[in-house]
């Protein structure tokens, strides 16, 4: 074993490590607030995060390791943290001699900006830009051809979406397909989709079907990429997007000509099915038959009308018409005469009833008057008055009705029921 002498003024690794560790024990490195973007996250009894400067590529950004001791069930809310969030961590810096690494042991963590918020802000800016270019105008969207001969399918080659699309297309109507394999998630997805759309421009396809199966918002971020949106909007071939999500509408959906929710639905928008064609044929045949019968009925009515006009203009027809008019007039006159006769008879009956009623009323009135008169006569019958003890006084053969008709010396006759006597007024 070779012997060596310690270099003068040189530090051993252990000595340097001790100095570094002592430096990090400075109070200025305790309860230190640090903010950064979360690049990676691993949860457990000891949870670790890697954070760097926000908005800078991970390759170029400085990195800081952050650790949280969750052994005693402390709740730092780490379950809510996601990669891409900008966070503020407060903790103490620590130097680990055996790994020569610096770790910030966290005491608390706070989300300053969520990844979702950043994504929504970027999406909003992209939509505003596309809107200014007129690429979101519904009027610019093209219709899918009624019958498509060739379909360009842009999706993952080994994905279930590709098989779903093929099965739906060929079950509905025979059609030729060309697969343009693309990456549908990850950093290279947007570049892959744009490249495939550029290649499709040179093909003889009638429609483009761009899609994938369902996934989280982060998995679908490539469909909010501005370059992908511009490639779709400027495609000379109509584009159907079927990205397989219902929570949100991607920018690709906004600029595409037709949006479908799932790959199966997107494929069902291409060509009518054989069943639909048969139903349309039956409907067309039924409508054609009905139109033909309608024309026949119209022509029959026109023929009947012409025949009636011809018969009406001929001498025989006019004679028949005049006879029918004469017969109609006679029937009308007979009916009117009968109605008039019936009316007069009713009037006569009503008049007879009225006269009879009036006669009976007058007769009843006269009978009543006769009864009243007889009763009055009976009341004034002289014989009746005599029977009651009254006497009648006559002067010169006339009945005296008032004392003013008598004067002194007049000779009068007083009648009684059993005789009469003469008397002189004193």
C-alpha cells in the first residue's frame, strides 16, 4: 500500500461536508419560502417533489428536491398537488453528506397556480387568436360528402379506437380506409398529428377522421395545441374529430368541420348504412307511387270536368239542363205554394182560436154584468123594501124621492104591503 501525505491547505470530503452542513444550519435557511413549478411528485410516508422555475423547460431549469415527512400522518394536502402546479413551499434546507444533495424539508405547501388554470388560460388565448382569424366561424365548416369512397384515419395504430372505427365503417357501408398512425398523447403528439395532416393533404381521401379513445384532460392536451388547430382548419379535406371526451370541447373540435363524441360516433357520420339506404329507397318508392297516383287522380278530375263542360255546351246537354231547371222550378213553386197554404191555414186556425177566446171572454163578462145587475135590482125591488117595513110615497102618481118635492097641503098616497092611504102634508 502506497503511503501519501495530506496536501497542505486541502480539505477532506468529510471536512467539506461538515462545513456545508454547518452552513445550511444557518437560521436564514430555516422557515424559508420557495416557489416553483412541480416537475415530479411521489407520495408515501416520505413524499418527494421536484420543483423548478415556472415557465422554463425542465432541461434548462434548476431543480430543487422537496421532501415532506408524512410518517406521523401529517396532512399537508399533497393529494391535491398535481404535476405542473406552481406551488409555494415553506421549509428548512438540509444538506445530506452521503449523497451530497440539498433537500428542502417542507413544513407547508400552497398552490399558487394550478396546472388546470394555466391550461385554461393558454386555451383561451389560442381560441381568441383563432377567432380573430375567422377559423371559429360556423359558416366556414364544410359538409361531409354524402357518399365517401376513401377515409383517412388519424389515430394510434394499436389503440382500441382504430378497431372501433374500422368495425363501424365496414358494418355500415363498404369504404376504403388509410391509416395515418399518430401519437395521441404526450410531448410529441401535436407534432405527430400536424405531420400526418400534411401527408393527408397529398392523398385522394374524401374525409379525415381524427380521434382517440377517452382520457384525462392532460392526456388530451395535444388537441388544444395551436399548430394542430391550424392544420385542421387549413386542411383541404373535411375533418371529423372524435376525441372521446364529454367534459370539455377541445380546440380541435372547434375548428373541425364536424365534431363527434366518440370514434364510433365519428365513423357513423361517414356514409349512410345499408339499412338507411334500404329505408330511403323504400321511402322514395312510396313517395314516387303516391306522386304518380296523385297525378292520375288530378288528370281524372280534369277529364271529368272537361266532360261536364262538353255535355253542358251540347244542345242535348243544354236541353237536359233546361228540363232539370224547369223541374227544379216546379218543385220549388209547389213547395212554396204548400208552405204558403200551410201558413194561411195556421193563421186561420189561430184567428178562429183568437175569436173564440174573445167571444168567450165577452160572454163571460156579460154574464158577470147580468149577475151584478140582477143582484142590484133585487136590492132595489119595491116589494122587497115593503117586506122590510118600508113604505113608498107617491105625489100625483109619481114616486117621491126627496123631501124637497113636498110642500104643505100636498096630497100624497102612502103605499104599504097590505094597502094604501091618502094623506096631506102639514
